């Protein structure tokens, strides 16, 4: 079978390897769609374990089964990381801290024609797609990560939520926050993505490269005038979700968080950050992060997509065959007029 072996962002090699064989309790998937995640192109993060087969947002058909849960021809989404449901983290509803979740994966990776799904992933992380398309199936895991992130920071109705970065994760966060009844303000430096942020429901979008005066509506939302100057963005938000790895966004977050507010690192920079200690202490700020998704987040994500409450279909801008994965990585890395890139092996 064909598989794409990652060496670095500019060196992804299509190779022929044997098709995996399955054991008791396992299933073999014919991959129909596999999304390229923003973390896949985080070279400083991924290259440490290269060479390897990446890809963790897959949907496909069961072509072999040694499990009672799924039969041949079932259409499924498969989560690559699943918890043990037994350790102290799982029992305290912190499944994404589970060591089993961090160590597990499917074989060899989603950027392949076929994937062997281990028994634990079959039992704890495989979901029927029913009437969803394969492309929509690739969006279950990304949305589940957003579901978990907003659950951690408890986004509520009437919260002012500032989202820094309007790529795919920013657009998903916009939709979910609006669904919860929050007022959403979004920043970016790219005109195309700011336009998309508005299309997907942001109350206000801000190009932080330019001088800016808030609309009268946003002045009402934020309860005070705010502006963007060359050096800073001034607003008071109840929740801030960082969806970009830019260090400038971290600085902006601490400038814009209201007292008792929470900053969520949904994305992370590749360098350590500084926390303004006095503000952190005096204003009782919360700084937290989210990693991955737990089974209940995946189920909620699936339900949101099935019910059409979250629009994922229009987020997919590019579809490419596996042979063109190098082109796909460039599209994602360049982050120009693109959102989600999906490979179809």
C-alpha cells in the first residue's frame, strides 16, 4: 500500500509498505479522507520523531473486522488517541492526561491507504458516520478539541470572547462560542481569514496590522471603547482563546484579558512565554491550555456536526490525492487562501 513518510515539512516521501494485518478485536480501514492538521506542519514539534507517518483525522470504510462492534463496509471515523478509562486521570474526567492516550495511535498513520485500528481504539474511539460525508468525518477530531477547550474555560452566554487567529481552529471556536451565546471578537493579520471569520459568525473582526476603531455595536458589546494601534490592541475580554503560535498574540492576550478572566492556549508558540506576574496575581487571572479530545468531546462533536449546528463542510477548501501531500503541506504552511486541506488516498 502507499503511505506518506514525513521527514520534514519539505520532504514527505510516498513509499510502498505492506498492508497491515489485524488481530482479534481490531479492524482494518480503507482511508477515504484524511485531514492535514495545523500541528502536522509544526515542524519544530514533529521533526523530533521523524521519520514517521503522520495523519490523525481520518474517515473511511471497514474492509476487515475481527471486532463485534463493526462489520465490513461500515463507514467510520477513528480517533488516534484514546484513554484507558481506568487511571486516576480518566477517573477524574481528565482523560487527555492519560498516559495510554498519549502513547497510543493507529498503524501506521492517517496519511496511508489503509490503517490498522488497535482493539482499544476500536472500543473507545471509533464512531459510525451514518449519513455524514467522509470529509465531514475528518472534522470530528478538530471540532472535538474545540469542544474540550471551551468546556475547560467554561464559555458562557454573554461572555466577551476574544479569539486570536482565524485559521481553522479559530473558525471552529467562533462557531461554538456563538452557539453558546457569547459575543465574539476575532483578530488576524490576513484579510482572507478575517473575511471568513465574519462569514462564520464573528461579531467583530480586527486586522491587527492596521489602525482600527471599533464599531458602535462592538463598543456596546465590550462596554468600553477599544482601539488597535501599531503596538497594542485594547479591549477587556472574559475569555481569550489563542489560536495562533505567534508570540505577539500572547502579549496581546495579557493586554486584553479582563479581571478574573481566562486565557486558553489552544495553540502554542515554539518558545517559552513570560507571564506578567503582578497582573496575574492582582487581577486573579487564569492561564490554561488544552490538548486533544476525550471520548465525550468526540461524541459531542459528532452530534454537533450531524445536527448541522456547526458548519464544517464549508471549512474544507482543498482536496488532494495522497500523491500530492507535499503540495498539501505547503498550502497549510503558507496559510494563504485556504482553510482545511483534506487528502483522499
